[in-house]
C-alpha cells in the first residue's frame, strides 16, 4: 500500500457566511489542521469568533468573494443566499467550491428546484407556477388547500403562505411564487447526506421534525424518526437519489414529507449543514460537520451510525425581552446527564431568534420527550431588557 503524505496545515477552507453552522464546523477544522476563513458581514460573527481568520464583507460582493477564493484552497457555505453567479465565474477559474455554485443557484430558486425534481423523476408535491394574471379560480382549479411559496428568499417558513380561502389568496405574498399541493397530516423527515466528488456517499438515519401544531413552528427533532424500517430505508434511498441528481460534492439536508398514504416526497434541499443534523455531533460516529469537511477535502467519508436516540431543540429568544443575551437555568441543565448545550455567541437576543440548541441522548424517545419538557421549564435564553 502506498501512503500519500499530505502537507500540514491540510488546507485553507473559506466559508461564505459566519453563522452557527460554520461555528460548529470549526472543531472539525481545528482537529484536522485546517485553517477556517470566514466571510461575513459582521466582524466577530458566531463563526468569526472561533475561526482562524475572518473577512468582513457581504456574501454577494464580487470583490470580497474573489478575495475569499484567493485566500482559500476550498470554499464552502453556511448560507445559500450568496452571489452564486459570481462564484460560478470564480469556480471556472479553477477554485474548488463545494458544492458547485451552479447547484447553489438552482437550489436558491425553489421553483427551479421543484422543476429539477420533476424532470429527474424525484417525487415531490404537485405544483404550478403563478403569474401576474393568475386568479383565485386558477387556485381553486389547482386545488384547495394549497401552499404559495416564493421562488427565492424564503427561510424559516418566511416565503410560505397557506391558502385555504379567497381571503388567504387576497393576502398572498406579493413576489414571484408558485402553488404547491398541501400535504395534510404528513410527517416531516430529513436525511443528511454527504457526497464526495467520486460519488461516495454517507447517509444518516432519517430524523423526524416535530412541528408545534399551535405555533406551526419546528418544536424539536428526534432521531431516529419514528417510522418503520422500510420507510426509513426508502427515505435514505430517495435522499441519496436526490443528492446524486445534483452531481456535486458537499453536505446536503434533504427535507421530505411522508404522506398519510405512505408516499415520500422531497420538499426541499439545503446545500449545507442543517438543523436536522445537529444531533450527529454527540450521537453519531461522525458528525455532519466532520463529513462536510471530508467532502470538501475529498477525504473518505466517516461512518454515520447513530448511537441510541437523540432529540435536538432550538434555544430561541424568549418573548418580551431584547438586548444582550442572558441564560437562565444553566446550572440545572448541566446537572442532567447526556444533555449537551450549544450557544451560538450571538451578541444580541430578540424574541424568536435562534440563540443556540441542545441535544439530549438516551435509549428511548418517550424518555427524551419527558426530559425536554422538564428542561424547557428551567432553561431560557432572553435579552437583558424587558420590551
Ligand atoms: N406542501 C406543503 N404542505 C404542508 N405543509 C407544508 C408544505 N410545504 C411546506 N409546509 C410547511 O411549511 C414549512 C416550511 O416550508 P419550507 O421548508 O418549504 O420553507 P422554508 O422557509 O425553506 O423552511 P425552513 O427554512 O424552515 O426549512 C415546512 O417545514 C412545513 O411544515
Ligand atoms: Mg424547509
């Protein structure tokens, strides 16, 4: 066997966006002798605080993206709202960008993404585009209820509007958008997949995203998803097929619906680390971040086996407070075994802002859900000033 020697530091990894995802990529970079360079509009962004170096600038500024590429061996992402066209031109100049900027651009536009699934034979909820001439009778002909989705710019449920009535149609989003069939009472699953340039893939167990029915917001994620072995395997196969269709290396979060009748449909894909892979830091043999790094450096991917069960919940800013973040209940939290907190280092807290998350590890789902309830009673992140 010939063993290839690699020079250290192994690489300079540029990351567009310095949020919590890049912050959690930092330990994997440090452990592997990789210098992480963050591009963010904020100096000392969550990832900028812990990176080897940082560049302050907008993620769609050509000069700044050029500088990031010049100072990096490989470039990857923590966000997808980036100047994809600019990066496409830079990638042509033989700079390694993972995933390919053309795929980032495809994914940025949800309508283009849906069309890609349709032509690639990847099951997805039925959809039609809307035009300025579209009327409520077109919506009724498509079928109510349905979901209006903005072509671009949506995240965390912004850019998604459910239409059940004429009134909902009158309050529609005023932006280029399409209609999608409404999936009623479906289960939301997500599968993380890492892919190397040669096509090797590492696939994680499906995670179940549990939505708060009153708030219509993500409540917590549970791994493995509470589905049959057949469904779990089918979800992994569909996620692999979806990632394969992009034909680029990288880490991808594939969001799926499991319908009442047992069909799996692709909702959307994140071309980066994802909330539904946070538990992999403590619960899997190789974390999503380490596999993201390996995909970027074209190293063999790590095993994805899940040890036991895991539950991840976001720590979001408490209503009624703003200002410098404070945390309540940390002493009680850290006394609970197999409970892991991640705070993102954001310097201001607003109601609803993602300030961190925690992951609970255990042997069964019900025990984790009970532990979650008792933690929520004590653990709070809020601003220091009442609103
Ligand atoms: N066709 C649909 N039928 C029923 N519910 C839907 C449908 N599409 C989206 N939703 C609900 O709205 C949520 C947000 O939709 P989607 O994932 O498309 O948008 P997003 O803004 O990119 O979300 P996020 O950033 O939270 O992933 C979904 O997680 C799901 O709960
Ligand atoms: Mg989504």
